[in-house]
């Protein structure tokens, strides 16, 4: 999978993308990740990337030209062939006003060969970017970050780990929270008694059928309690989800 990231602060990505599973996937080439500084595509001596909003209001708005230029030049498309670009690349604007990103969207994006992530900053991004360059806009939650960079990192992490070859044990993906509409069951490891806090007897029993039943029951209870809005999904049979 190829992922192109557009930001005026590409340095934010460097350390997180060097570490752990993601770092390995990028180093080995399973994920071809390319960072682009939008400022490199801005005109003039000051390489201005933002300007005051038409109609007034606080803050600055990111200008459209450097973003369009960065994306079209780095991906090799002409400005009059944006439809072609959008049919071949999923171009995503990270913004708090986008659709909420969730596991289902991560699964969809993991099936694409090429993603382009555009990180907004300041008070916003000129709407023509969303309208004419992007195929979708995503928010990572109902809170406002100082920019789309951390949101892009969340999307990259959630999507990349679904790409074959990034996570070693594919079975762990199938069993985890949200993949079945349930939160995960609690996990324990050695020691069985830590500070007099004992691991539930059932998980030490060796009876895999009973352990599976217990895990399922605890997962349902905790989903109902912590995330009642997910419980409807969890209780339905898989073909009704
Ligand atoms: N930029 C600022 N806040 C954001 C959010 N919640 N999701 C995506 N991009 C953002």
C-alpha cells in the first residue's frame, strides 16, 4: 500500500512512523509512506500557505493552490484530470467536520492500494480542497485537535495494521475489539497471583470451551456497560450486522 501525507509540519510524523510495527512495515517497504511539505509547493518569497478568511472571522485559512499543487505534482496528475486522480487514489482530508473514522472505515481503506492524506491546520482549509480534490473527509472524534497530523497518524496506524504482512499474527486481528461489534474480553498472564489479586479460576482451568464461553459473556457484559450503543450490534447474529 502506498500512503502520501501532505502537511505543513511533516516533522510530526517522523518519530511515530519510525517505531514499532509501523516502522518495520515502512522500512521493509510493505507500506510505501511518503511525507510531503505543503510549503514546498507554495509561491513567493514567503511561501505563504494560509490567508485571512473571506467574509471575516478569526484565524487563518489554508490556501487551496499549494495543496492542489502538492498533490497533483507528487502523484503525477494534471489539474484538468482530477477525476482520474480521484478514481485511482483515495484522497482524504482530515478535519473535525468529516465523517467519523471507525473500524469499518479502516477496513474499507485497507483494501485500497493508494491513500493520500491531507492535514488541515489553522482555522480550516479552503472548501474547494474538500469539494474538488478530496474523495472523503474524516474526523477521528468529536474534539478539535490543533491540526490533522495526529488524526492522520491514527488513520495510518489503524489502516496499516490491517494490511497483510504488517501484523505478524493475523488471527489476533479477527478476535479484537470492534471486529465482532464487541469490546475485547479481559486478558491475563503470569503470575496467576499478583499482590493477592488472582486471575479468574476459569482462565486457568484448561477447559477451552468453558473459557471461550466465559470470554464471550464478559465481552458482552462490558460492551453493554461501557459502550451501550454497540450492544445492539453485538447481540445480533453476524448475518444481521
Ligand atoms: N483536525 C482537527 N481536529 C480533528 C479531528 N478531530 N479529526 C480529524 N482532523 C482534525
